[in-house]
C-alpha cells in the first residue's frame, strides 16, 4: 500500500498547488493521480490516529485507565482494530499533554494527575471565561440563548445515576459559550492544557455524593446574565464558578492517593 510505504514521510509533505504534485520528504514526487490516492489514504491515516487518540484520552479522563497502567500498542491494536502506527502516534500526542509517560526500556504508562497542571488550567480557564462570558452578553443570538437553555434544562433533569452525562453537559455548556463568543479555536486549544483539570473534576464527581445543585444554579445565573446582557454579573460569575470545589480537594485525594502527583501548594 502507498500509505504504508510512505508512513515515515507523510508528516513532511509539501503541496505545490491545486492539481500539482506532492513533494514528500526525501524528494519523492507524486503525480496528480497518485497525489489523489495519497491524500485519501493520508486522511484515512489521520482519522485512525485521531480515533486512537480520542479513545485513549477519554479512557484516561474518565479514569477507565488508572495511573500506572501500561499501554501496549500491540494489545490496543488487537482491542481496537487500529494499526500500531497510528496508535503509537497517539501516544506522542498524549505524552505532549503529560497524560502518559514513557519509561526507558519499560514502556508507556498512564501518568498521575498533576495537581500543578490542574491548578494552572483552572487559573487559565477562569481568565478566558471571563472575557468569553462578557462577549456572550452582547453576541448571543436568540437561537444561541435557546441552545444554552436546552443544555441547562437537560442537565437539570438528570438524576445522580447519570454522572457521565451531567459531566459532559457541564463541558458542553461552557464550550457553547466559547462558540457564541467566536472563540471555539481557543476551546479546542484549551482542551490540550485542561486534561489534568478534567481528570480531577471527574474523580471529584464520582468520589463522593457531590451536590450538583450549586453547579446548576451557577449555570442558570450565567445564562440569565447572558440573556440580560449583564456584563458585570457575567464577569463576577466567571471568577467564582470554577471555585466551587476548593474544600473538596483533600477528600478526593484521600480517596484516590495513587492517582495524584501533588504540588507544594495545591489549592483547587
């Protein structure tokens, strides 16, 4: 297969223009017909890599893979049907986010939750969301406000047996605010630095009988501020919303001590 033969070159391909040949690393040149086939297979390869990355990222975020779990490309190939090469490439992306670590002559392992990274992500998200929510007050259309209402209404209807859905709707509410503010690219970027914060939040939700009502009430207050165009309220809520759980850090870590790598001054 063309893709298999050129796997080592795909990432350094250059494109000379629409309808022109592709020049790969090493000076290999593809004609227009071969270029089409290469592009199709390259996109398929990228799709497989994304599938592997997203599946592993989700399992780590939702604690289906515990810290210290060894990840085997061969085993994952058998489990998922995705080839070893895209799986290994997904390891690179996960390592860049410090979700996995490679130990020399040993293998790739799921990392512990870094409280330092979680704290920094919390700080960053708070600052970004302040600007995003202020923008939403002037930018949100009636249809977009209705979309936020639908997300919040579904969240308010869930019972405590639907933790995963509640968690996902919480993220969706905030992501939709970024979309309304025209900052969806920032949300996508933030996902790459927000992973340890998400891992902490998930454990927080499943580790104790967490009362969802304060989160729901604050989401409702955020939505009402957006509907009124009240930028002062939106700014205040952005600064307080992510600080609902400072007192819960200790109990969560006590329940799962093997999951965490602590900083000296953990404060989430």
